[in-house]
C-alpha cells in the first residue's frame, strides 16, 4: 500500500487549525516521542527501537491474577534480586513463590510466564542473555524523586499497587505533566547510558505510598552487566 500524505489541498481555504483558538494541542516533538504506548508485547520492540525514551504496554491483568495478588501477604522482606539467564526468569519467579511459601494457584504460573516473556523481551532488545530480576515489595517513598537511571535501559512492571510515574522534565526538575503506568502495564525506559540519543527527556519515579498502607509488587528487569557474567 502506498503511503498516504495528508493533502493541504481541500475545498476550504480557511486556516481551520488556527481558528480553533488553542483547542489543538501543541505537543512539542520531544514530548510526542517521550513515551510510546503499544497494546501488544510483540510490538514493544519495534516501538523501543524508534526515537522514544520509553515504551508502555497498555493492558489489563487478568482478574484472577489481580485477585490472587490482593490476597497475598506482601512484606518488604520478600524482596529479592536474582541474577539469571534470561530464559530462566520464569523458573526464578516460581522459585520465589516457593521461597515465600505463598500458594496463589494459577496466578503463580501466569505471573511466572509473564515475567519470563518480559525478560525475553529485555534480553532481545539489549542483546544480552543474562538478566537481573528484581522483585520488590515497596511500601515506602524510596525513589520518589524524578530521575533517569544510569543504565542503558530498564523494564519495570508493577503487578500490585500504583505504577511508575513519568513525565517530560528538564534536568533536576519535576515534570509539569505527570502520567502513570497502570497496574500490570510494563514500561521499558531508556536510561542515561543509552547510546545514540542524548539524555532522555523522560523522567520517572516510584509513586509515594508511605503511610497509605499501600504495598506495591514491582518487578524490575535489567541486563546483567558484564561484571556479573
Ligand atoms: Fe529509576
């Protein structure tokens, strides 16, 4: 199919866009590419390869998974950091559930398979076969300052509780417009060590939850640096 170029030639000579009195949002080009949203895991890679600072996979967790996570007794002592071959992430998750002594039925396997798929995605995008899988139970305000990570890229998925907040900001400043990844929606963010582009415009932070009783279950997947291989 040939590409379709919007043609300025029409029957209305009036400058319609200017006439809307500001109703047309003027999104800076940089903001337009700061976070791309996709709706399937298999398109995350293509989006990430483009001139974007991050990609968000818009999706909803199956209700049986959400329900099972709600019933889980989450405690920050359960947080773990595992160095794994990328194709061992699912097994790693299953091992964690065992270590935690938590039986959450079919949701356990769903989560293990999901983390496995996300780890494979990270491994492919960063061309690595070893990953660091961090599973964190967060109930405080750690990482509450907006920042960019000093790595090439990172995947974050909040399976329970509020997701990562993000927005375009000058260095050292908070974004004017803050958006938030939905629960269960993975994001991949380019960090300061990402080659080619300059520093990302997109900053992010963990949502502050201290004192609210909210507990977040957050999975972070990084490439394992050569020092750990
Ligand atoms: Fe971060």
